[in-house]
C-alpha cells in the first residue's frame, strides 16, 4: 500500500472545449510517472491532478498539457486555491476568442464581398493577390495560429484533437490556391479563410454558451461575503473573510451576509437561506442555532461564533460538489469516448479516400452531382475532377469535427448540476444521474427523514385528582436537570403551556430508563413501567389502558410517580414532517415501492408507516443491519434500490444502495456519504432529485443521438461532393451549438416560479 502523501494540482485550460479534448489532456498527463489520479471539469475548464511525493513537478505537468495541444492559463496547488481568479480567466479567454474572431472576420468579410462580383459580374484585376494577402493573417497569423499550434502539438504527441481537422481543412486549400499564380484554376483561398473564420466563430459562441451553462459555479463564487465584523479585545473591527479564525465572534447586522459558518451566541432573526436550500421563506434562528455562510440576516442583530472556515464551510463544499458533478462521467459516455477516440484518424482516412475516389472515378460520380444540383445550390456538376476531389476531402474534414459528440454529456451535466445546486439538490456523480432512471425501490430511514427527529410532548394523561398543570410542574422540574431528548421535549412542553419550573434536589439519572429527584420535599420518579415496578410504585394498573393506547400509536410513554404513587403518563413522539405524506404519495405515483428501515420499535415504526403510506416496514434494525436489509432488497429488485437517510448514522446503507440520498439541513448534512445530497431537510426533495436526474440523463441521450446522427448523415454527403466545405463548417458549428442549447433547456424546465 502506498503511504506517501499526495499533492493535488489544478490547471485552468481554457481551450479544453469538449470531453474529447479532456480525454487527450488526460492521456498526456497519464504518461507522467507519479500521477495518481486525473479529473477534468469542462464547466470550469479545470484539470485536477493528484501526484505522489516523488511525482512530476508543476512545470512538467504544465508541459504535458501543452504537448497535448492546449495552453495552460493557470497552474496552482489545489490547497492554495481560492477560486478568486476563475471568472477573470474565463472572461479573458472569451475576450481573446472574440478578438481572434474579429481579426479573422473583417478580412474574410471583404473577401466574400469581392468574390461575388468577381465570379458573377466582372473579374477584379489582381483579385488572387488581394485575396491571398487578406486571407494570410486569417489562416496563418492572428486567426489560425493558435489552431495550427494546437494541431501540431497534438500530432507530435500522437493524439488527434479537433484542431487537426480544422488545420487540414484550411491549410491545403490556401496552398493549393496559390497555384493560381502559375496556372489557370479555381481558387480555394476564399474557402480556406471562410473555414477558419467560421471555426473561430464556433469557438467564440461555444465559449459564450458554455459560460451560461457553467454560471452556477460563478454564481456560487460571488455569494460569499468579502469582509467580516468581529469582536477582538473588546472592540469591533472589520477584517477580510479569509482572515477569520475558529472561535472568532462575528457581529452580523440586519441586511448583512453571514461571512462564514457558525453558531449564534446572542440575538435572534430570520435568515434568508435560499442559496443553500432553495427555500425562499426566511428561517427563524436564535441562540444556539447553526448558521450558514453567505445566507442573509433579514432583521435582528446577531453575534455568531465561527465554527468553520476555508474549505470546510458549507459554501466551499457545495462548490466542490458541483464541480465534481460537472466533471464526472456517465456510463453511457463510454459510447461517445470510444467513438471520439478513433474518430479523427477515421475522418482523415475517409477524407483521403474521398480525394482518391473523385480523382479515379469522377466520371462515374457525375450523375450524382447533376441530381444534387437540382436541390442544392452549391453543388458544381461541371467542376473538374481534382476540384471535386479537393472540395470533398476538405468538406469531410470540416463537417466531421466531433465537437457536438464531445459536448453531448458534459454540457448536460453542467446545466443539470447547476440547476440542482440552485434548488438545494447536490448531485455528486454522473453515474447517479444514469442510475436514478431505473430506481424501483426507495428505502427511507424514519428519524430525521420521514419525521423531524425532534421528540415532542403530544399528550398528558393524569390519574384521578391530579391536574395536567400539577403533573407537568413536577415532571418538567425534574427533567430540566437532564439532557436526554425526551427530557428536553417535556421541558419544552411545559414552556409551551406557560408552566413555570421549581427547584429540584437530589437529582438522580436512572440511565436510559428514567430520572428521579425531589421537588418541594416530594420524591418524583419518571420512567418506564419496568423502572417504576422495581421501585414499588403503586397505581400503575389504572394507567394500563392509556399506556397501551399511546404505545400502539407509536409514542414513547413515560410514567410520572410522586412519593411512590403513579399520577399520570406523558406521551412523547417524533412528529412527522409536514411534506412527508405528499412526498411518499408522489413516489407511489411514479410507480416506486417505498420501504422504511428503522432502529425504532415495531409499534412506533408501523404507526408512522400507516400514517404516511409506507408499503413495507423493517423495524429494530441497527445501522450495520441496514446494509444487509439493502442487500436483501437488491436481491429481489436488482440494482435498482435507492436509500434515503440522514447521511451520518445511515452512511453504510447509503453506500450500499445503488443511489444514496442524504437528506438534512445546512452544514450538518454529511455529503460525503451519498451520491445525492438534499440540503433542504424535506422528503419532497427526493422526488425533485429523481426528476432532475432523469431529465438530465434524457438530455444526454438526446444530445448523443443528435450528434451521432449528424455525423452519420453529413460525412457521406461531404464525401460524395454534395456538401460544400463552407456550408459544412457552418453546419458543424450549428451542431455544437444545438447540443449546448438543448442542454440549456433544462434551466427553463426547472426554473423557479
């Protein structure tokens, strides 16, 4: 086992435009000795590289990416990254793409304006020289230089990226066109400039569109506060957020953003937590409650103790999770990977074959051109064989650029993960997105998932001669000395009923069975029946009917005795979340079987199941036993079981399930344990997550089908001379943009009302 520590390096590679490009980068980096893990994120143009102690330096890693044909805008140690330059780098790349397009577009426009009258009206004197001079900077300098450089690096590295096809589609036509200075022949220089210009236009439009697709990351990056007001040495000072330390006390005024995660130590207010949960209704917070960084304080003045800083904060975890989802791979993507890995060499072969075919059998192919000319205005049935050979070869190169195929999966993941983050649904992996569509069984934990996980006093039963106020006074006074959840529920119940508390002496905890103490010199004993029988308490039989009724309803019933005589029963229960019943109904409407697995007793579990409509109940199951229960369901229903739990005690079961869904609130949710995390602690989020996952996968499939069909249809048309190269490069650009546009439709479908 390797014990040496790993160093994590990140690179920003603006030109990495599709998964095919990312695959080439990964292949180049994998050849370095000492590289342990490589992950690419097209959404943020990032490459993450983990290297061992004796691994390559950052300079060698950078050189490996450059050998693959891609420039590195930034390389840093991941531990030191604060994302602060991300947006600036992306904007700089977009600005550079726009500049290259402008430099190429102006002379190409002049060429097009000259070409029309030269061909159809009157020849322009010195036309070829003018066109050659105008096209030269487009093809070789400011416009095409980066493309040719990338293509050359790719070739010498024995890889084939998209730029190889564009270079082969633009350089030969220009060079062949120069023969026009010596022979009477058709000029291809116009075509060369046009191909390069439309390629640059496609790159620019893709950068803009991908910027929209990845805006979820940029939005998250801008949410955090920049400064914080803290108390030090009795004074309030303002410091940058990155200088906050654990234990600092922040002062949060009305309207301020919470600088980082913490606990309220003074004050109360309503907080807008929509950035974390997607819920627009402000949440009441008071002393002792946890708050999330970047949420907004609506009214009261708060003092908040810092509990998390830097990468440990909730916002940082969300950013990492969204990036991880956007950079993950879907199993269906293996199909696209296999195709794109062999695609470029195959296209070059088909291009050469087309050239040879037209040179050798041009006469036999002429009838096809005559037929095509009747419906396609750019087809030239009278052209010489070598002209058609050149047009067909170039058209195959530019039409077959597999950008659309490479963009099919990552763009859908970018948008899907971003939409999910805005709605409080954090999808960890592309594999989970594909698996969700086949889920047949939803397994639910009870406490904290279906129920609130907070015991509440729901009923007070008294014996003859005792009032509820008397019973609550004695019980709550003694329980106030205990930290047990049931004790807290009883004390809270007394507060809700405006019952004051007395003083308890000689307090004694009986473990999990109950508590005892003296109140006004009266001995008060509170606990289960077994404890009270051991202590010789009388009057228990009078309460048997109520005890049985309450326990059958799923409540935890505790008996209260004063000076050896039972005087009443207090029923405490974990109340069901408001949306649980509707969420389970929605699951049934989707044809899902709903199962509950809980460590609670069978009567309490069945009572909850009956109330919310659970199909099957497994009670008194310990955390380790939940894994076996999941396996048993998988044996029956196959690999189609999803588990929903609080993400902490249920972590083993979440891992065992085919899709693990952690449900919880804010920074307390254990996102590492699950494939999907629902920040808002509501069961209805499970249905939303399934719908989003299935919609995202559908977009991936649609994109792959369109991109594959496009190439399968376009390449034969180009090879047989029915597709002009300039039309082909426009169609290629439109294909890539259509894939991105189709992915962006996810935002419209899941837009907030």
